């Protein structure tokens, strides 16, 4: 029989009782500790990772008030509020047991006890302890997520009318719980907008949880989003809480929603409609309350028409649509982004005196930026690293070799370098149009998108 994983502390000043308990309890629990002196309780709680305490309520001869036990219940819960305490007291002292429950004990056992009933009570107590620890860990995880995400929210940048209109829409929508679909090319700042929606929402004191659906294979999809129980499949060695549960009360950002295989879309739709998840390996539905924000660079309406995306799911996720313009459509914002990234990387690489020349800014404005803001950020970081002067000039930027490819005269290009270079050239030629670039390269739009992610384009 498998032993309970918890650590049990038994406190009783009667050695005979400790001996009797040891005869059958040790077969059921991983670790059992026995002490006669309650003054040792704090030491054991501190050093032995105690989960449960089976506690006698009287220790002084001739005194049966239970006050000593009440005192130790309070002390134990002061040390660790999640520890489960089960008082053990003589028959006829039910009033003491009731007092102990009011002080925070889980249950009580009367002497003489029934062995099986005592074991059942201890095991039920351990299940509660385990549940308390999980809740505490999840709460702490949520607190960390909230703090981390608040610190990661960047400033919104831009003075162009196109982006001002986007920001106005964000302000209107943020305070509602409406599901939002953010559309835009790679690198246009879809996650930035999702975090701004979160920051301005009524849920900003709850978690913001992000998941890149494009990076999940079919085997991981359900486990990552909905969670699984221990033993649900071969590698499920522990229970896993899914992203929907982690985001409880907060915001779940699902990036690349257009990449979900058709057969998995029904499962996601069911969760959104029913507002509950069922972990893999369980039959118990868990209610969820999350604000859903989705993003994609794909044309979902076209995918719906082609039978590649469920129409009912499409309408569930796009109560509000926010469409982000590409950087080439907001030329007046390029200098703002350039100055922002210059300051960021100048601080990072301790080159605080760096400045752009007017020619450098002009060259940045003339580039088509197929990779949008992400490509601009990459270029600024590179020139900051390589800069040797106080000023960054137009000649410091070489968009023909944006990703620092070695020249053919220095050595032969690797296959990956050739592939990467071909993709960049095609994107530049077609001004960032993925479909046209993919057509020229004789690959699918999905393939070019995956390659761009791989190479950081």
C-alpha cells in the first residue's frame, strides 16, 4: 500500500498511547514523529516540514480543561496557518473538542478511538493540507505574475493619427470585459496593446497570463491551456494548473490564435462558451473567469471562408477588433521609436552620450521595415553595440545585411544564413507582404511566418 506523502507529528505525554499509535500509523504515512513534550512543537514544525499534528489537549496531571491544547493550537497556526491540527481527547470532553474547532482545528478524535476512523481522519486532513499548499502556491504565483507583468508594460509610443485612433479605442474598451482580437503584422506591437488593455482594465490587480499558441504542438495544447491531473498520461508526474486557471480573475492573452489546428478549436470554443475547464485526467469542471485577448497576423475571415477556422470561435473572440498599422504606414513615429530604443540600449550597454544624426533618422524613415517595430529595435541595438563615436550616422545602418550576414568574400554562407537572407530580401522587395514574399520563395505563408520567428526577423 502506498504511504501518504505527508509528515505527521503526534504529541501526547502518555508513552503508552504513542506506542499504540505507532503500531498502525507508520504503515500509512511517509514520516511520523512522536513527542511527549509539547514545548518541542515549534522545533519540529521548523525543521521537519510538518503537515499534520495529532495533538493531545491536556499535559499537566490533574488538569483536564483543554486550555493547554488550545494554547498549542494557536501557537501552531501562528507558525504555519496551513498546518492541519487534529486534537485527540477523552470521551466526555466533547466541549474541549468543540473549542478546538473554533480555534482552527480540522477535526477531532475521541479516546478510545477506532483505528480505521482515525486513519481516515488523518488522510482527509492531509488532503486538506495539500490543497491549502496548492492554493498558497497558486496565490504566490499569481502575485509574482502580477508584479512581473506590471514591470514589463512598456510605454505606448506614437503621434501618428493611425496609432492615436488605436489608443482611443484601447481606452474605450479596456474597462469592459469584452473579448478583444488584435490584428497586425509581425512586430507591430500586438502584445504591447494587450498589456495596455490589461493595465487599464478593472482586472489589473489579477494575473496577466500570456501563451504563444503558435509554439504549442497538439500534444501540449490541452495540458498547457487546461492543465492535467497527476498520472493523466505517461509524463504527467504531478498535477499541472493550466493557463486558464492561472489567469483566474485576470486576463489571458492568446497570441497567434490563427495557428490553432481545426481539431483543437472546438475544445477552446467549449471552454470559452461554458466558462469552465476540465483538466486532462479529470471529470470535474472548474469554473473560470478570465478576460480573453487574442492576437494574430492572419486573416481570420479568409480562414473561416476556407474552412480552416471555426466561424463560431471567430465570433466568440472578436467582440472588439483592434487593428495595428504596420510601421511603414506611420513614418512620423519612426523617429520616436528610434530615440526610445536608442535610450534603452545606450543605458543597457553604458553608452549614454549616443545621438542620431539627421541623416540617420532620414535613412530610418526611408526603410520599409518588413519586420516592423521589432526589426527597428534589432537594428538600433546592433548599431549601439557597434558604435565607436558619439553620433550614429546613416552609414552605420546597412539594411541589406540587417542580420549581420558575413559577406561571400569572407566565407561561404551556411544554409541557414542563405535561407534567412532570402526571406529578408523577399520581404523587403514586397514591402513586408508575407503572402507575396512566400509566393516568390515558393513556400507557404505559414512556413515563412515560422521561419521569421526562428530567425528573429
